[in-house]
């Protein structure tokens, strides 16, 4: 990887980690299209490792606000979804995975912008957990289903509950990916060199939480995510 490529990745991880730490999701939607453009081999393993680190820091900070019951039901769905996502990743060729990743980002943009608020009933939370497990394991973008079903929460409760779910869910995904060979020396190296960027993004979230409107921050993330997904689709179509 070139120095310029690393700088682009590091900046994306700083901003994505700050976003994740501020509103409870977004590291995959924001960073995955950019990472896929610079170094596709880091998807999904390295990005899931970075998300695990960031969510661990948020869980420690917001531990008293976590909805343990809701997290438990979501994880019930996450387990089978994680296995399905690993199987999907194993059979998809690179180009199909890139198109799927971009499609998931654009679908997440539509869902999080639609204003639809499903009731956070047990069935919906389990189904959202399953969808998050499948998409998060295959593409590192598991946030939109959970953000949709838990969007009535806000502040520390949203950040803490989402992060508690993603912390355990990401560990599940990494275990399954390691078993299928999707975690290797390159993904581990990518994680190691991006740890400082993830920590910096987490620290930046303290400033964002005090001074920025969460709604405005979310709209910015959605716009950048959509632009990255469109660029990724364009690149894949041009290389056909």
C-alpha cells in the first residue's frame, strides 16, 4: 500500500470511528466503500476488527446506558445471520462482493433516510439482528438494520446498546471468518496500522458529542456513504 493510500484509509477510519462513537453506527457504511476502493482485501476482516475496537471503547464509556434485554434478543438473531454471511462471503467472487457492498450501503442510506420507524418488538429486533449478522459478516456493514429498529433511542442509550450488540456480534463474525480463512496476515496487518486512527476517531467523538447536532452528523455520513458506494459501483463497471 502506498503512503497516499494509507493516508486515505487512516482519514476514513478517523471519521468513521468518530461517527460510530457519536451515533452508535456508521463505521461500515462510511468507511467500507473507501476501504474497498483503496485495498479490497481489507474487507471485511480488518474493518470488523476496527469496529470491534471502537465499540469496546464506547461500551466502556456508556456501559450504564445499555439495554441488556434488547441486546440479548438482537444477538439471538445475529448468530445464524453471522453463519449465513460467512457462507455468502466464501462463495462470492470479488466483483460480486464489491457490488453487494455498494448495494448494502445504498440500501442502508434509503432505510435510514426514509423516516420509517418499525416498532422495537422482540420479533423485529431478532430479525434485525439476523440481517445485521449476515450483512456485517459478509460486507462489514451491519449497522442499518439495528439503527432502523432502535432509532427511537437516543444519546447514550443508543450508542451504548448499539455498541454492546456490535461488540459481541463483531467477535462472532471474526471467529466465523477466521474459521473460513478470511482473517489472514494482511487483514491483521491492516488492523494494526489503523489502530491509531480508530483511537483518534474515538477521542474526536467526545468533541462531536458536545458541539455537533447528531441529526446533522448523520446526514453528512449518509451523503458521504452514498457517494463512496456510487464511486465503487462505477469503478467495478468500468473494469468489466
